[in-house]
C-alpha cells in the first residue's frame, strides 16, 4: 500500500522546470478577472418550481431542485444580461439532456443550445459554454427527471 517519493534539496534553487508555468489568463500587470456569478444566493430571480431557489444558494448541501421531464429551471434578470458559461451540479450519477433557452424581447423562449452530458459521480459539477445574445432570462429545460444541486450562470468573457 502506497508509494514513497524521496528527494534531496540542494542549497540553491536549480533551473529544473524553469519556464514551464502555463501562461496566465490575466493580462500582465492587470488584476485577476475571475468568472462573474450572475445569480444571487438569495434566490430572488429563480425561475421554476417552489424549490428553484435551492439551485442558486451556492451550496450543494441543501435540498436539491427536483425537476420532472420537460420542467425548467432558470434565472430572471432586471436588465438584459450577457451569459457565456454555466455550471451544473447533478445529485445522482446519470446521463442528462437539456435545452438552454433565453427569453426573447417578445417574452417567448428561444433555444440557444442543446446539451447532453454524463455526470459520473454524485454532486459532480460540470461547466458548459453558451453562445447567446444578452437576455432578461435564461433557463434549462430537461428532457428527463433530474435533481439539480446547483446551477450557476456565469460571464467569463468581458
């Protein structure tokens, strides 16, 4: 059981692995630019059933949002908002399929992406990209019953 790695440190740093650090996503001299979570843990903009806000509380330890086939979960904004990524945490390991939709100016929903993904373990979080015009609301419509632990709507590109 187990492996042991032993090494000796010299009195001065060596050049071993010098220059192998991956490049930073932050511009030289600029401040870090982490993803912006567009939702709020208070659940004020949650769309869906009575338990929809649970998916936006920044904790997968709370009760999940339970969705039937064809049900949706999403978020409404007070102004058109740009979205380019989202993370989804599913309670049980499973294959899932859903549509990403945005609310159009006329109030109707338009599909901006179709996704399938395998979640291999309990409470696995996966990140996905979406290419959509800014909107006042986004939602995921699931094709089969699912228990969602977390959904984060993100903006990475500034």
